[in-house]
């Protein structure tokens, strides 16, 4: 379990029962800060789940995998589907659920190994063929998970939205 979540959970309990604060040696200030962080994380996760539910309801072409990846293939492409050991060329734009772009290939094809991307992006690529285009919503646990990104640009368990064009294999 993520250290921040453990601290937030312990701090939340500590605020409720002062004996826990003493047991875990947590100051009132740290307990309050951790409780606020925990509440912010819980609110963000609820908002992301609501976003996914709204998108699924609004667009009946969207599908959801057993893992939670939400997607639609907008152009099928041709040839064989990509494999995990492939190196692919893609054009992509990644956005937060509020529509703010956090990363983009700026219309240029970039190449990387399929296995080197976050799990949800990899799942999407494995359903694509050269020339395919897709839209996907990647839940936080399939994106950067509990740690988020080191620079903080993507929060822990944050849901992300991608538009992906699979240009082809990079040989």
C-alpha cells in the first residue's frame, strides 16, 4: 500500500482517537495535513469515477474492458495487432479529465516499446493495428497508479484521457 495513503489513513484514525496519535507519534499538524490529503484524494477518485460513468452514458460507442480501460477505436487500421514486444510509432495527446493537455507528441510520430508505457496505454496499443486511431480513458490504477508522476503533473490514481494514432511499427 502507498506510504501516503497509509499515513493518511493512520492520521485520519489518529484525529478521531487521540490514543492513536500518541501510539503512532503523529503531531496534530501532521494528522490534520494527512487527513486533508486523504480527503482530497478520495474526492478526486470519486470525481474520476463519475467522469467515466458520464462518458460511458454519453457515448454508447465506448467499451470498457474487465480491467476498467474505457475506449473506442475510431479508425480500425490494418494488418496485425501490435504485440507487447513491438516498438511502435504513435501520434498521441494525453489530457486530464478537465481537458487540459499534459503531454502530446505535437502531431509528430514518436516511437517507444509497447511494454514501456503505463498499463492502460499498453492495453490500448495491444488492441490496435497500424493506421488505427483510438480514444481511451485510462483509470488511475492503469495509469501512473498510487505514486502519480514525480513532478506532480499527474496526481496519484488520476484518470487520464488519450487520443492515439498508431502510425505503425518502428523497425
